[in-house]
């Protein structure tokens, strides 16, 4: 009964390279969310996706960041031309549904991917 | 203004004692939800407890209870009978607005709890 699976757990990139972070939601969950945790901070919402659709990307930086959740395979958070300020832990979460009857809508988080930009 | 404020960067407690972690929130919405998550040193985020703004009873989950004081806008986490495995960062989070947007959580900066043997 695997939870939310994220890989890689740790990723080191040099400035200007690309980072790709993957997330497989819990079985039965069709909603995926990405959050970022900067050092000494709480998590901040980035994007909400369903299969093949971006529902809310209000927390995504306007440039260099993109996310997808294809029909088949994991969700991917892509950061192009990384800079030192992108160094953070990136968490993926999933939930089974969103809606009026899901007041708690508990998000199940993965263990995070820690990106270090040299 | 901070939406979620956790004023205790670090807390210490003796094993088997109870501890309260503070959380105050700021929202003008009538409908909102409050969450607590635990982040051990391994890094994952573990859901502990949830309180809806319209819930009249304080939420409880095993050794965790949420002391919800709506008028004071506080949602403190109480851990009873602390165990060494409770040592971790604890984050308070809020979901504002109607349940259709209940995926967007605002987190506080966290409190590092250390349980001493």
C-alpha cells in the first residue's frame, strides 16, 4: 500500500541545468499538488493538477517552472535553468477528491525531493 | 501579515509529559480548516489532525488534540504522554474559503519539538 512516491530524493544541479522531479500519487488518488519548502520556512503551494490538466498554478513562478500530470506515468515538476534560489525541498501531495463533501481533504504528502543548486 | 503564526521556534518536553504547540491564524473567511502536520528528520510530512471552522468539538486523534479557540483565532496542538518518537518539526496549516479550494494550504514556519528521555 505505497504512499506518495517521489524521486529522486536528492538532486544536485549546477546553475543553468534542468531539474526534473517526479511524483506518483497514492493508489486511487487522482489529484496531485506540488509544494515548495525553502530553508527555515513552511511549505508553499505551487500547483494543482489532475490527469492531463493544470487546475491551479497560482503559486508557480512565472518563468522556468512547469508541471504536468500525463495520462500515463507520474507527475513531473520541471525547473529549467536552475538558480541557487531554487534550492529547496519540493513536496508532492495527492488526494482522492476535492469538493463540497471533502472538508478535510487531507493531503497525503510524499517524502520530498531535495534540490541543491551549486 | 502572517496568515499562520507559530511563535515557538523550539520546544523541549520530558518523555511522558504533555506539551502544547501554539498556532494562531488570520483569516476573514467564515469557512476554513486547520491542520497539523509532523515532519520528522527523515523529511516526510505526516498528517496529524484536522479542525473545521464549524466543528463545535475540539478534534482529537489518539494522543493528539487540537485546542480550538475560534474567538482568539488559535489552534494549538496538544500532545499527551510525549514519546521520544514525537521529536520532530510540527507545522500548523490553514485552508481558507469553501471546500472547493481545500487543497491550498498555508503553512506556518514550524516548531521543532525535542522530547528528552
